[in-house]
């Protein structure tokens, strides 16, 4: 059977003095060597606080002995490692039988933490070596070297003296080695500088890790660390040396070159410069101690950046974070509460006063339910800001917090300002509703002209009409087709407005002439409704840089609206006035007017006022949106005003005047002359009805017409007949019109032919594609017969370069 060592016996029998304490520094044991060294009985020590058993000497009030021993003990307990005080003067009380008082003693102590069964520090042991004789022997040796008469006092027993000196030297070597190990293993960097030049006398390993392993000892700081010059440390060291006062710095930046010819590395340090003094009290050096806190500094910066990002993100999201103590009602808000909410209320009741009365009860019920269930809540309420009175919509969300017993004690939550989001959602719903209304209007507006066109077509098919009835029927078809074309043009403009593709070709024009052109277009409608129109113009020319067609479109739209929304026999006034560098164009009527709810969105797409069931006014509700876009493209503004329903409307356009330029002359209107000789025209369209009707129209105008319904047949016909003009549909199925145009242009004898594209695509990019494919002209369906006639007449005026009659 293996015997276990008796540690209690080992403790008692050890020749080295040991005192054992618990973590409160109460004495729980002392071995015989310790009792002998201190002259105490164990019964006098056990259970006593160590500094009550070994108190401070009252005759030495300046002593710091207890503070030094206490610090060493605390360091050992905190670090879990032994801690040494190499040399300490600590007087020991004499036993009462010896007359009391204190004996001056000198000690070298090691405090060692001892772990309990759980591996945690439970005790601390003090190993105290009495070095009083060593101290006195050293003092006597110094005295002997000064006063020869005292030598006999210390030389009676040379052999014993030598033995003692050897023993003391061994003790000193051990202690110095232990101190050197502690110095090098210290977690912070340490250096000792001497003299005014701050020469390195001692440096520990941590200091080398900070500045790099290089030759330091015996060198002044600025010779050993030249890269540190200019960083402010030279002045600090000089100031401490001259003043004798310490310096403490936190988070200081230092840049060092740890490797020769290597990069300069930046660190941040906590630093102490402690002056050292000689016996006369003069500064002899500086003790340098500190810690590399670069990681903590980087973490602090990262934390600050994170906090800044969080703050900016919360402000951008209009979000406030808060805590509410249920018992007291006290609330704590994030710093941006005043920015978002306009107030920072101290309690829940005061905050609730700003919630809309209709929402207070619902909010209270949500909170109470969440507290009862130890859950959360989310409610959207109306909230009036205390500073400016604005009404906000707030999304309030809270989560109940419970204590260790499961009892609710607080609520933590966020409040988001969702006013803009809800407004955007409402705008989206309104836009969706107006889109649905627009589609219904579009269906109605397209069916209206299609009905008479269909009836006219049936009449022409089944009934033989006299000339008068025939002209009347064809006039109906022409008028209704023009109406459909106008609707399609509106739709195209809408597409351009929504995509920002409306463009203008601006030149100097006389606004009076453009007003005349617009009035001419609208006059049939005005006369048909028996309105009275007054046009008020200032004297002289009024010039603007404008697109003639687009400005006439603006004026026509405004006059059309006035005519349509004014009951028959109403009054319309069109007035042009000058205001500084702008012209002001006003269209005023005494019609149905507009309500206050309509005015803010009258220029939005698909917006219309109240309509009768038969929609007698017509239109798609896109005109004023196009008007605003066109006016803004000309650098102007448009506005609407009305005193209310039934009180008429006023629409005003402001445009910048043109300075120093004359308006462009109006194009002279020429009536196309009949062709002097027939042209050969090839029509290619995969819609047989469209091809036939266009061919009949051209034949009626005296042209020699060839008709094909496919691209390959059209190409063969062009090669065979060599026409002067080719009218080609773009949307052909087997070979589109662009490809067909290129092939026709490359055919023999067709280089000088005029190619006209006919398509339902009317955007600017469609026109560019047609011209790039070799077309000379680009027309949008339904083709304006007068525009086509003008192109053919212009072609007939040229010498025939392709084909012959």
C-alpha cells in the first residue's frame, strides 16, 4: 500500500518560515520556522487579520510597509502567480515579556497563491526570509571602510563573518535573479533612464516587443530610437526630468520601426514617466512604465464607428429606441428622440397625450395585453409633434422584459416614423385607382368613334348611296378616324412623359402667331358649344424660343379643356401679358370649376374632375400632364386655380421671353398641285384591307399602284417593275420592313427610289431606325393622306431616276 505524504507535517517541519492566510488575509496557519523568526506564538496569530497581528510601527508614521505587503498579496491573488517583495523594512512587535515595542527587521518575501479543490485560488502563503543580518552586515562593512577604528568590532571571528557573507551573497543572487525574472516577465513595458540625456539603463522584454529588438542599453533614447523624434516624447521626458513631476498619458500614439529598414508601425500606449531621485533629492533618472493598448484603441475606434453608423442609420430610418419602466412609468429614449418625435418625454402618460385621441385606447390595450402575456406588441398610431404641431404616423413596437421570477418589469422597443411610407402607399393606391379609371375611359373613348365608323362601313357595304349621302358617310369616317388618331397621339405622349422621352426642337417664334394657330384648331369646338371667346394680346411681337408644334399643343389643350368643361354658351378668355422677362398666358373660363381636392393633382396623369355618365366631354385625363411636361421643357411653369365647383377655372402658363432675336417667318401655306405625270407606287402591307384601301386612295389620286401582301412578293415586284416610290409596312412577318428596304435599295435601278416607312411605332428611335435602314420618310398609322400626298407630289417634281411609265 502506497503511503500518501503528510503535507501538514511537511509544512510544520520546513526550515523556511511560512504563514498561511485565506483570501480575506486572516491567518489560518504558521509553521515553527515562521513563529521563531517573528517571536510569536501560534495561538496569538490564528484567526487574526494579518495586519492586526503585525501592525504598523507607531514610531514610524511615514512607513509604507503595510501598503506594500497588501499590494503584493493582492497581486498574487488576482494574477494566480507568486509575487515578490525583494527587500522590505517591516518592524515586528516584541513579546509582552520583553518589554513591548517593536524590533526593526528587514525581510525578503514571496507570496504564493494556493488553489483549492475546484482549481480556484483559495489561500495565499507568505514565505518571509529575515535578511536583517545581511542588511546590518552590509552597513557595518561600509562603516569599516570609512572608519578604520571600527574594524575590530566586525573582525573578531573572520571565519564566521566569511560564512555569513557567503550565505548572504547567495541570498542576494537568488533575490536579484528573481527580481530580474519578474522585471522581464512583467506584462507592461518597463525601462529605466538615467541622466539628462535619458540613457537606457534597464529595459524589459515587453519594451523590446514595443520598439523592436535592437541595441538600447547605454544609449540615449534619441540615438537608440531616432524615429520617435518629433512625436512629442522628447519634450515630455525633458519636462519630467526638469520638474520632478510624473506624467501620465492615455492612448498616446507612437510610431516605431521595429525592424531595420522595415516599415514604421503605429501603436497606441498608456504611459507613465516617474522621476527618480538621488539622496540629495535631485532628479537622477526616469522610470518608464506602460502598456501597449493598440488592440483596445482599435476596438474603441471600431465601437465609435459602429455607434456612429447606428446613430446615422437610426436618423435615416426615422427610428427611436426606448425603455419603459412599467412600475414608475419612466421612459428613456435614444438621443435622436427630439429629432424624430419633436419631444423627449419623461414618462408614458406624458407621451400618450400626443397620441391621437382615437388611437389612445387601442395603444393602451396592446400594451396591457403584452404585459399580461409577457409578449410584445405593434401598433400604428397618429402622433402630434409638440414642437411644430405636425401629425405623424408612428409604428410603435415593444417587447416586454421579465425579471428572474418571470415578472414583467420593463418594455424595450422602437418607434418608427412611417408617415412618408404610408403617404407613398396611399399615393400608390390612388395612382392604381386612377389607372383603372383611365383604362375604363380609354375603352369608352375608343368605342365611341368606332361605333359610327362601323355603322358607316356597314352602310357603304349594303346600301347604294347617292353622292350627298356618300360624302356625309365618308366625312363621318374621316372625323372619327381623326378622333381615334388624336387619342392614340395622347397615349404616345403619355408614354413619353412617363419615360422622360419628350423632346423639343426650339427656335425663335412669335407667341401671337402660335396663339392664332391654336385658336384656329379649337374654334370648331368653341363654335359648336356656342361659347364666346375673347383673345387679349399686347401690342408688338412677343418672341419666345420654342417648339412651334409643342406650344400650339399646349394652347390647344388648355382651350379644349375650357371649351369642354364649360356649359354651352359660356365665356372663355385667352390673355397674353408681359411680366418682366416672362410672358404670362392665361386661359379663363366660367365653367364647372375644380374642387380643392382636385387642384393639387390636376396636372397628374389620368386625373379628371367629376364626369357625367355619358362622358360627354370625352378625353383620357392625360392632357394637362403633357402640358406641364411640355411647359417645363421650355423653362416655364404652369398652374391652376379655381374658387370652387361651379365657379370656373384659371390656368396660367409662364414662359421666358426671347431677348434680341426675331421670330422665324411663318411657313407659307401652299396647296399641293396635282402631279404632272403619274408615279409608279409599290404598296407592301400584310394587312390586305389596309393595303387595298391605301391603293384605292392612291389610284384615285392618279398614281400607278402595285400592291403586295408579303415582303418576298414585294421584293420581286420591285425588281420586276422598278417603282418610283415604295410604301412599306414595317411589321411584315417573314422579313420586316427594315430588311426589305435594304434589299430594295440594293436592287438594280432602285437606288434613286423614294422609300416611305408606314408603322404603328411613332417614337423618335423608330424614326431613326427607319432612316438608318434606307427609308427617306417615316409615317405613323393611320397615315395622314395630306402628308402622304405632299411627299408624293415632291417626288413627282423630281426627274424620274427609277422606272418609267
